[in-house]
C-alpha cells in the first residue's frame, strides 16, 4: 500500500505515512480513509493532532496535487487542530505548502521537531 493511517486515541493523534507516486485509484481510496480518520479524531477533546510522514512521498503528478487541493477545500474542516508534515524534498515541501495553505499545518524536515511542535502547549 502507498499509505498507512493509524489512530492513537490516547495521544489524540492520527499517524499517516505516505510513499511513492500515486494514481487516481490510490488517491480515491486515501480520500475516503483519511476523512474517516479525521472525523473520528475530531470527536476527541482539543488539541487533536496528525503526524504525516511523507519522507518517501515525492512531488505528485499535477492531477493528484489538484485532488489534494480539492480535498482540502471541500473537507478542510475535518483537519485536526495541528498537522505536522515531515518531508525531505524541497520541491515536495513547496507543493504541500501551496496545496494546503493552512495555519494548522506546518512542514518539518525531521520527526523530532514535528513532534515537539505537535505536543507543545496549546493553543498557539
């Protein structure tokens, strides 16, 4: 599978791991699963969090990037209170920042910094 989604209820955290270049079928499956996970975690008290490890996820084809943009526009209200994305590609970081321009999301180069922000005092 090109992604994995895990909910850690005790931490009010959704763990996401993305890999590879996606096609429309993968994106459609991911859209359903990530919205369901975010809807579930939003039932928990704030702050809710997501840690998205996208270090194995290169810049995506234009069609997939547009699907992400549409997903955010239509379902952005389901995002957790904080979303930390770990990326090691400068191009992928730019693409992510453009597609999901949200103050709840921050992009990091390493997991330690991402977790420190996710679990820092609330609200920010």
